[in-house]
């Protein structure tokens, strides 16, 4: 990430520092995340970055390779560095699930609006020993889906 001193000043001018969160007042993307142009056109480093990533970068000097920057406050507009931590995408998803912001089991099996088979059919497929191509043809599903069903990977039938 390449931020000039003028851009850093501009960054801080777009923050409303409340007693808890620092709210981004600049451009916001869908979902409430702030964004800002950084770098320079002359050095071919001009890009747009998420405001919370810029804040983390200014505070810590770098962002670990491949890391996402997570909000401990769960406020996408917050750029308070004390509310930001680096983690993996898996860490972010687990955090989201643990705080109830993401449901995980709602689209499994028959609850999935794209489901092509019933629970009974999934159980039948698990017990079949015929060729996968025959299963796929009989139930009008892909061979990959038939394989995953037979191995118990694609349906929660418990």
C-alpha cells in the first residue's frame, strides 16, 4: 500500500472520532465500508483502498500478506485502529458466524431453494452401489453431485 503524507492528512480529515468508533465520512461502498484513492498517478500506483485497511496500515506500517482486516466492533464504517485486527478469511467468517451475522445451516439439503432431490432420495443414493453415471441419470443430477451425495458430503440428512 502506498500512501502519501497528503493522503494521510486527507484520510484523517474524513473521520468523525466519536467516543468509541471513528466513523468514516468519505466515500462509502455498498455495505457501509469506506473507500479512498491512494498512491499517485505519476508513479503508476494510483488505486482505491478500503478505509479500514488504510487505517490499519497507517497504524501498523503494513498488512500481512493475504490478510483481511476485521472490525471487532462490527461497524463497517469504523476506522478506529484499536477496533481493527488482521486475520484470515476463515477467521473473518468464523467471527461473523459466532456473532450471529451469518447463518450457516439455512441452505443445507431440502432448505436449499436449488435442491434437486429430497431427503429420502439423498438417503437412497448413499446406499446405492451402482455406477455414478446411472445415479446421475436417474435423479437428474450431475455425476459430481451423485458422487458427493454417495460419500455423504452434499446433504445433511441427520
